[in-house]
C-alpha cells in the first residue's frame, strides 16, 4: 500500500518532467488522450449541420480504487499535497504571467518596429512612385514633342507635295503651250514651204518666159534686165525663205529637246511624289505608334497612381489598427481587470499554440491577418460571409489531414531508417515486446520484482530533438518495479543498480498514430536513455519513509 502511495505521489509530483510513456501505457494514453485533446484550443467552426465526434469513455476504475486507498490512509497528506500542488500551480501561473507579459511587451515592440518599417517602406514606395511618375511624365513629354515634330515634318511634306503638284500642273500647261507653238510652227513651215515651191514654179515660168523673150525679143534688153532683176530678187527671197526654214527647223528641234526634258522632269517629279508618299505613310505609321506608346504610358501612369492610392489606403488602415492597439493597451490593476487580462492571455496562448500546430502541419498563417480576423469578429464586422469562412476552414482541415498523413509517412520512414541503423550496432537486441535496446552499463546489484527503483529518463525523437530530460531537470521517478509500464518494467529488469541502457521504441509501442502534440508527431519512433539511480528493498524504503 505504501509503495502504491509513493508511486502515485511520484506520478503527481514528477509528471511535468517525466516522459508520459514512463507513467502510462499506450492504451492508457489512448484512453486519456481524447479528453486532453478536447482541452486544446481549436477554432470554433461555425454550425453547418455537422455533429461533433463523441469522445470514448476513459477507463478510471483502477485509478479510483487507488485514490480511495490513498484517502483512507491519510487524508491530511492528500490535503497537504493539494495545497502544495495549488501553490506550485500558482507559482507556475505567476511565472507564466510574467513570461507572457514580457512576451507581449516584446511583441508590442516588434509590432512597433514592424510599423515603423512599414512606414519607411511606404515612404520609399511613395518616393519611388513619384520618381516613376516624373520619369513617365518626362517620357510622355518627349513622346509628345516627337509627335509634334513628326506632325511638322508631315505638314512640310504635304506642303512640298502640294507645291510639286502645282509645279507639275504648270509644267503640263507649259508643255501644252509648247506643243501648240510647235504645231503652229509646223503649220507656218508648211505654209512657207508651199510659198517657196510656188516661188520656184514662178521662177521657172519666168525663166522660160525669159528664154522665150530672149529668143524672140533679143532686143528687149531692158525687159530682160528687169526680168533678171526679178529673178535675182526671187532667188534672194527663196534664200531668205530657206534660212527661215532652217531657223524654224532648229527651233523645232530645240522645242522637241525641251519637250523631252520636260517629260523627264515630269517622270522624276512623279517618282519623287511616290517616294514622298511612301515616306509620308511611314511617318504616319511612326506617329500612330508613338501615339499608341503615349497612351500605354498614360495607362501605366494611371495604374501606378491607383496602386499607390490603394497602398496608401492599406497603410492608413494598418496605422489605424496600430493606433487602436496602442489605445487598447491598458495596465490591469483591479481584480476583475486582472481576471479579464488573464482570460485574454489564455486565449492568446491557445491561439499561438493553434498557429504553431498549423505551422507544424504545413499551414503557414499570417499573424497579422489572423489578428485582424479576431478583431473583426469581436467587433461583429466580419469582412467575409459565413459560407466563405466555413469553406476556407473545411479546406484548411482537409489540407491539415493531407499534410498530417504525408508527415506521418515521412516520420515513419525516418524511424524505420533509424531502427535499421541502430540494429547494425554491436550488442543491440530486440525484446519480445518489440522494442530494441542496447545495454550501455549493466550495473551491480540485482533488482527484485518488489524493489523500489529510482530512474531518470531522457526522451528524444530520432532527429535528436529532446522531449523530456529528467537528468537535466534534476528530477527522477521512484516507485516499485511492478508499478512501471510493462515495456519499461521489462527494460529495467535487464539492468542492475546504477545500470543504463538505450531503447529504440517503434510507434506502435510508443505514442502511435496520434502522437502527443505538440512535441511528438504521429508515427514517431522514440529513443530513451534510461539510467537507474538507486535500487532499494521494500523494507529499506519503508524505514526511510518512517
């Protein structure tokens, strides 16, 4: 009976420092775990017609019997233990309160620093936006200047084209006039040629008449001289006509050459007009492209202005939230204020624990948005409808389940690899229960079934993370060997006094598929370093108690 009392006292006093598996079997842990898990704060899901899962009843018959025996043995000791436990709890709460106060102060300082950083970033963003706006405005001015220059060039080309068109028309008019003059010259030349032929015929007729007169009127010298003079004059007139004909021919040739040159100039002008039309079209395309780029730059400038406005509004909202938080900082003084503050602190711890659990399950939560959700919910001004919130929570739960399965498979694989490596070491054996062990130090002094055994245990994960270290904490467990769970009872029976061993326990003998949140993930293979500090016979233990 005394050994049972001592075992329960040890469980009560050392439970915070001892591994849970050292005090309870996996089946007892499975029975107790649902009630414990119900106390872990989880987000209250909105009513959607789903019934909460019912927790399985906890078997406590054995514990009730032992508790009844304890009450019968010494109620006074129980009261003292309760007072001591209450005192310890008060001290722990006081320490937690101070720690939480320091943490909240630190969080407040970090929030202030974060706000200052955000303000600096906002100022930098404003400066950057102003620089970008100035640059875009400069580029827009340049584009407009280029557009104006292109427009001037286009106007000049249009004017030149009009002038060339006018010159072409004038040249066409001159060409028509030249053609008319050439036609008139040809007509005049034909008339002169006709006249010259007539003169020649007259001359021939006169010569015949002269010959006839010379034959018939030899004596009429005067008439002959007159006729000779007429012939001479006629020859002179014929020569003059010949000279005029040569001049007209020469002028016609020059006119023809001028006409060819005019035609060449006209062709050149038409070709130049075609090239100018192409150049004008290219300039018009460039002008359209420049106008399009100017419109795009203006749209970008408008978008940047809108983005800067949205950022400014968001920063204003953040500053308002910060101001609200700063105003809400109060110093609890009265008993009721301390109570309310303690409730808020407890809720914050639950939230932090929940966020940590989500992060471990691969769901990273933005603390700023989570805090905004809490504030909006308290204020009754949720920014999202209930259906959307429920859908997001359902998706989060599905993601958590998926991540938990993947994480469990990964942890189980790591544990299997660790077990395989551990099995390859010297002196490693497997117990019939299913765990692997290696005796590091056998010790001296046999342990009986009814011996009082004092042990320290270090509990770790296969990745080296320490969960509980009783040696470092300066605590130990002292109870009869028969009071230890079967696996540890089996392990301790392999040692002697002051002996030590290393145990590698697979998940099915440890915390199973549920683990022990938040430190021990599901499917974890556990490593235990067990050391026996002292072994006492029941009689010696009773004498020590007296």
